């Protein structure tokens, strides 16, 4: 039974289902409804099939290798290699795509009649297939092909809602950035090919001892940049907060939840698997980047009042947290501490899974909110929990999970990441120890700020009173959308409670990647699902924690409700605000909430505060008619790095184009003669 | 014989279209002639693939590379004439050109095709040169087709620059002969005999000769900095002519350079010609990349894109080995894609009445199919998978990285920059709100079929090369890459 | 015996916490040359509030209604995890990070409840509270981490068992970390110079302004939770860094010694707090990060000196 | 500092009443409805080191939500009427409303002015009154004692509910 499910037929079946869904959607494009149902249904089937396949691969522990070489093209082989790591990413992707497809059935309805639904269904399915292939391919060229297809499909999805010029711009930025990233990846693979003679990962890995160190280092840096663009590390992240909000929400959920993880997957695959052994400084570089990403990511998130951009910046933060695990694993494996490396990688993998779940949940619920209110601006929300309680509850679950608060899943992966860093402090020598101290502090700061940010996000969106007419008329999401969100919310809880079991599974995956063997077990699960690190240095029990956190407040409630003063009467009344006429304009806004943190970190964020006052009459500047304060934070990288470079290129372009193509035919002929003379001169030299 | 039949067919069609007043006759005759040409080209390819060089007479020699080029020319030529009929028809009906022009077009274009075919299959270098020069003359009229000052200026520049270039090329060819005659070669000098004598040629003369050939025929290819005629000629001529210039004439000229290159390489070793090609290739890439970034006319952009691809091919041949294989593939892909791009650009022009990017926007709304094709062809042209140019570029870079890392990295970055610039313009054209007066030109599906067919062909060739084709490419690589 | 100890362990924080508040208030009154309310006044306040009706804002959602139970529940859970009088009662719950983040869960809901009614005061209170708690968290974790490294476990309930007091090598990091923890304590429990727990002025409030909207039982729970929080941090401060007198077995005598020594040490902390609150002024809000930065640096140095 | 002996007597009686009626904790929210600040001064004096009303279990709170007793001062200006009503509504039961000072009882010297509503009872139900312009702290305490003596048990379900 297991072997049947784990057979490649299942994978092919999954791909075929997505294919049928995509092509069928195009054929059915005349009918919006049919195209939607068809593509979503097949995406659902495909996700389930892929999930079953990947889970049974993991369960049976087998590795699946398939290869078809191309007759026409040497070097290109359609090579799949599904080991535990790939299977794990397959699981992650298919879980998220399953719920997003379910949600999509309801969400897509808003595009009926405005856009071509068949086209959306095609791209959506293509996107998922490409992601599945990205994490399973084991040939550099094949990988690049599916990688670019994934990027292209997601680009078209980002630019899908094309009537908004912002989305088109976002798509442009996204595709340009990802293309430049691909150029770096291409170079990395070509470098490897030049020195190993193959694009196949297994061959490259086998030939690794013969590759000179500086080539490996170059490959590392190139791949870090290339995959870093996709993963959204700072400072290569600028496309991410623009592109993720632009796509339809269920696509944003997939992009943020799993697509950026493909960058992480390749980093793990290359740095910890193919290119091993790695020097120490790789890990240090990754750690530094990770720290920058997580701290700055969460700070920028705090400054946002566009709900999807806020979530997108949190993706950057969480990528940073995942990279903390990856970077620590690199450092540990370079120092020969394979046990610790396994621990760190396990943490990274677990956070990958968790972030996929809760971030897609958050994007889906944000999508419901946007669907209901027609705006992404959080300042125009408020009080939505009364109008859309289910969405509010799911967003709350996601918020608790992403803030790493117990007992949901985010806490346990962050806990594990912390443990890896703690062990780094405890077991490494002087300089590396200080590095880990700094990194630990950064992670703690990040998680603190994340809590603040999600208090803001949830509070400003769902609590208090509606701040716009659209928000007053908001409505609950449709049943399928709720089902999609509910599934992910349940997973947040389930993965949290079952974290010890999952961590144990992930540890075997990590051991497989690092080929560390069973002896390198730092995480043990003792009876009662108690997770224990380094022989009891740290222990935590997820079920107990969950039980207590649910039971104790319930007990408190029962006692206070029924044990004391049972005849108490609870009435509702106005909010007390000193007797004034409280309006929703007096509520704390998103900008107001974050203002103090922004000002504290103004050295990093460089906010610009603008006051503008309009006076009643010009002569007496005493009575202002209106006052406004704008607090805006611009991405410093955009201002100080990307914009100058871009403007420089534009200038250079004008200069070259107008200088050479000056319209003067004499000049043109002069060029020819100059070239001729120079070359003839060269003949003399050679 | 095949070649002569095909050329005869083309010339007949040319005559018919000039003689008969009825537009349909000329167009139909051309399409039939081109169709025959394609059949002939396929037959030729099959024959060369199975039996080796095809030498029907003293004047004609079809080696694998020539056969491939003939195939490319024929495909692009057929597509162009199928496209040209409805395209020009529409322009006639809009009053942009007179009905007489329609006939003139087919008359000239058939001549142009015949010259290209003869040039690429000529056994004699001087004959090849003569026919190439003849293409210059026939196309000059096609470039000045719209008979406006700007088009006439473009044609004039084209004529002068190309003639200058070809004169240098001619001088180069003569230098080859002068070098060989000293080593006892007399009479009718063919490519083969030149090659056979190559070992004994004076290396110094060969180097000088190759420089002249490279600069001369490089002008025709459009390698920078001899490229200056290209943006003007491409943007002013009718769309199908642009397709032919980029998709057919460029390969012909490039193949001629290659034929001289192999002789040079035999005489003085591969490094000399490789370095020269590399210099021109990188220059072309850089100039094209930076020019595209701020271009304001989407047809001029095609010209720069051609320059970029010519540069890439030059690099591929310069790197040799896998690079040469990839460069030949690139040649095929580029011709098909660029022709398709010109057709879609022509459709855009028909709908928006302007080739300026600022006048064109919201194409996805006005002409969704054309816009979609334009997008896909753009992606194909800039080397995104699954389209074949991705593979050929990858191979070219792979071939060059070890020996010439800096050149390769510069080229890679330039290619990425081309993508950025190209995408910037495509984005501006496709999205946004359409201007007033834009109208859908899709009513004639024959305006859409040629680019669709070309795109599908590229997609097929990207993953599957028919065995004869692969044999031809491999054989060509074996011959031309020493 | 063990059960009895557990009962004491669980009940200790909620039962003793109001007394601590009473002590501080009474001491402050004394310093102000007043007699002040009795030590038991906080119990009376709570008891009275439990028997009052409630008025809840009509804008508030279920978050507001449930937050007090979560806030209170969290402090009970964490209270039961502490090394109150013995280092022998440990659960997996006592993990350093579990404790920190469980407390953060309480803060999370409290801040949401503050925003829930839509009152301007509640919102700004939430904003300030979250600002401080966001920045303080790193120091909180790392100061306890110093002790964790010294004792070889992050289980705070048994941490003191691994710590041999008086050893010279330990002293400097412990003192540094303790100094940092004191700043954390002041910040996390909303005391001077971070916040004035007695203020009636909404504009200067941090913690209190989130409670303005609560009444009756829920107010009682919130105030009780705040008192618990203060006691939790005080116990952490004294029993992690200076575990003198804490029982390492479950004998009656040592348990009694443990309880009395803890009470004594906590009382000292409270006295210091009362003196502090009577002698210094509240800081400007934007000066607080400087203070937290000091705590952070102290911690980093402390951890660096360990091992 | 020498204290009046009667202060202690009143205080302990007051404390007993607070214990009896309010479980030992009486929370007062003071509301100024346009007062001339005279009464406020006297109320503020209640918490100083001399009177130290806190030792009897009585304290002032920042929100009517927390209060058992509203001490209203001032003649209730038109602008404050609505706020006063809201404060009353915001206070949970059981609650007492005490009008402190002559102004609060019937407008005092401002009585009849167009700007005031002449006393708290015009706006919300007043349970007790403390006369004086302004009443001294001792008088306030005495009156509070009298009030609490009068209230036999916790004044539940009074007013509208």
C-alpha cells in the first residue's frame, strides 16, 4: 500500500492533474464559473495526490531518482531526485496549495467578468507544477527551466489584476529582480559545470573534492545572491513587498508561504548538501544576512499600513529566522559539530513548514478582509471582528502563531531555533560565541517586535470601530474561503501540539541532508512528548503547554463566573472616553501604533515626518483649519541603493545611445574605419 | 537542382507580381514560390544530412551550415510573405500605401530572397559577395518603401554603410585570393579549394584579410560598432521586411563570415579570429543592452535586439566547442523568434498607428492575442525558459566561462540588462489604458498565424530537434569549429 | 508531601501577590509620611471588584471579554513554574523560553483588549506597552540565559540547583545579569521609571490605560494578574540570581526555610521598589530605550563572561 | 503632626462602614462638572498626609468603570451634562452618586445662570448630598460617614438598571 502511494506514478498523476486543471481552464475560459471550478478542483486533486505521494515517500524513507536525458541537448537531463528533503518541501508546498486552492474557489469569484478566469487557472496550476518540479529537480539546467517557469507564472499572476498600474509596476520589479537573480544562479551553475563537467547535482557533488576553493566560494556567493533574491533576503528584498500584495490573495499566500521557500530549499541543497564541505565564513555570512533580514524585515513591517505589504515584510523576517537556522547549521558543520548542525537545520526546516502554514493563513484572511472592504489600507479597517468573526478568529490564530507565542506552531520552531543558537553560544569558542550571542539577541528582538506588529495588525484591523464606510459594510467570507482558512488554522494548532513528533521526523530529514547519522541526535523526544535538547539543557512539552494554556484560563473563567458572585450582571454601554463623543477617528491607527517604535529605531528606518497646517486666513496664523501629520518610512535600500544604480544606468544608456547613434552618417562610417584600423593594428601586435 | 528551381520560382513570382496588375496574383505567386522554397529547403537539408555536401554544379555548394541557413531563410521567407499579404492589404486599405506598392513589394522581396539563397549556397566567395551586395540593392528599396523623408534617409544610410562595409569585405576576399594565388591556386576558387590551400597561405595576409572580411561582412550582420544602419532600417521598413532583414539576411552574412573564419583558423589557429569576434560580440552586447534600456520606439528596439543576438552568436562561435553548437542553435531560434516579433510589432503598428512606445499602451486590452504573442516572443527573445534561446545562451556562457570568465560575465550581465530594458518597454506597451483611436486589427487571422506558427516551431525546437537537423548542426560544428 | 508542595507552589503566586502590592503601597505611604492603607487592602479591592456588576463597551469584542482570563491564567501557569521555594519541582513548562513567551501571550491579549473598546487611551496604552515589551524581550531572555549557561539548564525551576553560590567566577556575570534583569523587571511590570502605577492621568499611563475600560470581575482579574506579574519577576530576580536559602530537597524544614527566605528576599525587592518609586521621577517615554539598551549591553557582557 | 482626635474617630467609623458595605474598599471617581475648583482643593486634601483617607480603605480611581461612588462637584454646565450622564452610565452597580458642594446640589451661586443646569440631580439621580461651599475635608468625611451609616446595605439595584 505504502509503496504504491510512494511510487512515482503518484507524482506523475499529480502533475497530470495540475496539467488537466490548467489546460482545461483555458478551454473552458468562456465560462468564468466552469473555468474556476475546473481549475480549482484539479488543483485540489493534484495537491492531495502530491501530498499523499510526498508523505508516503517520507514515511517509507525511500529515495526516488529518475532521469531522462535529452537527445537534442547534451548536459540537459530531466532528472528528478526526491530524497527526504525534497519530499519535505513537497509536503509543505502541497499542504499550502491545497488550502489555497480551496480558498481560491470563493476568492476568484470577484474577478468574474473582469478578467479571464481560464488564464488565471492555467497560470495557477502551472505555477504549482513548476514549484513542485523546482524542489525535485536535480539537474541544473532542468532546474533553471522550471525555476524560470515558476517565476514567469508567478509574474503573470502578480500582474493579473492589471488594471491597477501599481500591480504592473510591482510585476515589473519582481520579474526584473528575479531575472537578475536567475542570472547569478546561472553563473553559479555554469561555474560548477565548468569545473565538474556536469549540471547534475549528484555528479557535481561527487566531483566536489576536485573543485578549487575559490570556485566554491564564488559559487556560494553567486547562489546566495541568486536564491537570496527569490527568498527575499535584505537587501535583495525590494520586489517582495511590492509583488506579494499585488497578486490575488490566494496566490500571495502561495508566493509568500512556499514560493520564497524554494530559494531556501536551494540554499540548503547547495550549501549543506552539494557544496559540502563548506568553510566557516559561509555560515557567518548567512547568519549576518539572516540577522539583517529578520530585524529589518520586522521593523519595516511595523511601519506598514498596507496589510499585505505588512505580511510581505514579515515574510522577509521569517526568511531571516529560517536562515538563522541554515546559517548556524553551516557554521556548526564547518566546525565539525554535526549534531548541532542537525539541530539547527531541523529548526530551519520546522520554521519553514510553520511559516508556510501561518503565513498563508494570514494572507488568506487578509484576502478575505480586502475582499470585504475593497482596500488594503489598514487605516480604513477597524471593528471587522464583529462583521467577519470567522476571518477574525483565523487571523488571530495566524497572528499568535507568527508572533511565536505558545502553544501554536510558530513558538516551537522559534524555540528550536533559539536552542540551536544557545548551543552555539555554549559550545563554540570565543569569536564564534560572540557571534551567536549577537544573533540570539537579534532573534529575541525580532520576536518581540513581531508580537508588537501583530498586536497592531490584528488590533487595527479587527478591533474597535470601523473607520470607513466600506469597513462598516464588510461581510463575512464565503463558506469555501472559510474552509480554506479553517484548515490552515487547525494545522497551526495541530502542528503546535504535535511539534515533538514532527521535530523528530524533521530531524531524520536533517540528518539525511547532512549525512550525519543517528548518533548525532541532539533532540530527543521522551515520554509524554517532552522535547529535550542536549540531554536536558532545555525541555518543553507541547501537549502540556497547550493543555495548560487552554485549561487554566478556562478554570479561571469557570471559577470567576460560577464560583464567585454568580448573580453578577453584565451590561453593555458606551466606551468610556472622558465623556466625549468618541468617534472612530479617535482610535489608535496603524501609523500611530507603530510611531513610538519607528521613532526609537529612526536611525535605521530614517522616517520622514511631515506636518502641514492649513490656516483659516493668512493674516492671523492662529486658527488652523486643518492639520495633518504624515509619517512615512521609505525603504532605505530603495533610496540609497537601487534608485541611484537605476538612474546611473539610465544616464549611461542615454549617453551611449545618443552618443553612438547620433544620426550622422559620417560618424557611422568613421566607426567602421576606426574598427578596421584598430583591428589591423592588433594584427600587428598578435 | 533544387536551389535553381526554388530561385527560378522566386524570380517568376517576382516577375508575375510586377507584370500583373491584380494584387492577388503576385501575392499568391510569391506565397506559392516561398512554399515551394520551404519544401525545397527541407529536401535539401534531408539530403545534406544523409549524403553530405550537395554540389549540383560548379557554382553551388551546399554544406551543412548552408543547408541550415537555407532552411531558416525559407521558413522566415514563407512566414513573411504569408504575413505580408494581409499586412500590406490593410495598409493599402488604410491609404498608407498605394496599390502599386503592394506589387512592388512582392517583386522586390522575391528578388531579395533569391539573392540570399544564391549568396549562401554560392561555391565561390566572390559570387557570395556579389549576391550579398545584390540584397543590399533590393532591400534598399524595401526600406524606403513608405517613401517618406525619414524612410528614404534610413535607406540611404543603409545603402552607404553597407556598401562601404561590403567594399571592405570584398577587399578582404580579394586578399584571401592574393594570398592563395601565391601558393599556386589558379582559376575558379571555391570555398573548398581555399580551405584546402589554407595551410599554405601566408598567415600575415590572412590575418589582414580576415580583419577586412570581419569588418565588411560584420557591417551586414550588424555587429557593433558597424551596426549604425540597423535601428533606422528596421524601424522604417515594413514589418515583414524587418523580419527578413533580421531573420534571414543576418544569418546569411554571418555564415559568410564563418566560411572565411574557418579558412583563417586553419591558417593561423583559432585564437586570432576568436578574439576579434569576442571584441565585436561584447561591444554589440553592451551597446545593445544600454540602448534598449531607454529606447523610445519598439521597432528600433528590435534592431538593437538583433545586434545583441548577433553579438551573442559571435561570442558563441568565438568560444567554440559547445559554444559553436549553441551559436548555431541560437541562429535558428533567433531568426524564428525575431521574425515573429516583427510580425507582432507590425500588428501593433496597425492598431496603434505608431511605433513610438509613448503612443502605445494597453495593448492587452486592444489586441489581446497580439499582445500575448508579443509578450511570449519577448520572453523567448530575451532567453527565458522554456524557450530555446535560454538553452543556447546557457551553453554559450558555459563554453566561455572557463577560458574567458570576464567576457562571459560581462555578456551575461548585458543579457540581463537587455531583459530589463526590453521588459520595461514591453510592459509599457502591454499594460495601462489604451490611447484614443486604437483599434483591434485581429479581424484577419492571417496576421496572427505566422507568429503563432513561428513561436510553436521555436517551442518544439527548444525541446526536440529532429535528428536530421541535429545531424546537420553537429556536422556544421565539426566543420566550422576547429 | 509532593502534592502538598505542588499546591503551595501553584497557590503561592496568586495568593501572595496582592500582599506584595499592599506592601509597596504601604511603604510608599510611609515614605510620604502617611499611614496608608493596610497591607491587606489589595485583597479587599479585589474582593469588592468581584462583587460588582460590569459595564462592557458595546464596541468591544470577545477579545475584551476573554483577555482577563488569559492574562490571569498565564500568570498562574508561570507562577507554578518558578523556583519559589524549592528547586525540586520541575515541569517541562519551566523552560526559559516557554515562560517568557507565555508571559508575552498574556501581554499580547492585554494589549489587544486595550485596543478593543476603541478608546483613544486604551490604544495608546497598548502601543506603549508593546513598544516597551518588544524591546525588553531580548534583555529578558538573555539575562536569564546567563544563569542558564552557568547552571547548564534552561529549566528555571531547577536552575538554582546547578548553581553553586559564592563561586568567584560566577559572581561578575551574575551581578551584571542581575542588574540587567532589574531593569527588565521594572519595564515588564510597569513600575518607575517606566510607568507610574498610581497615576490618574490618562495621557501618561502605559499599563493602566489599557485597564480603564475594565470593571468588576474582569478588572479584578487584570489587577490581580498585574500583581502576580510583579511577584513572578521578583521571584525570578531573587531566586535565579541569588538562590540562597532555596530548598534542594523536599524536607519540611528546608521547604519552610525556602518559603521564608523567598518571602524575605521578595520583601527586600519590594522595599527597594517602594523607595525607588518615592525618590525618582518617571522617565520620558523616549528615554526608556536608552535604559533598555543599558540592560542589553549588560546582558551581552554577562553572557560573554560566562564559560 | 498632631491630628484632631475626632478625625481618628470618624475615620475608624468610616472604615467599619466601608468594610460593611464595600468589602473594605471604596473606590471614588471624582467628576468635575464645571466647578470653581474650591471643592476640588478640599477633596484633594483628603488624600494628603494629614487626612490620609486611604488608610480607611477609600481611594480615588482614574475611571468611572472602577468606581463605587461618584463624587460630583460643580453646578453642571451645559457642556458637561452629557459627559456626566455618560460617566454615570459607565459606572457599574452598585454605585452611589454624591453631589459635593452647594454648586453641585442646586447650582449654588451660579444658580439660574443660563450656562448651568443647577445641580447634579437635574442630570443623574443623586443619592446623597454634601453641603458646603466648599465643604472642608472633615465635613466631607463626616458626611461620608453619615451617608454610609444611612446606607444599610450595599445600595444595589438603585436608579435605573
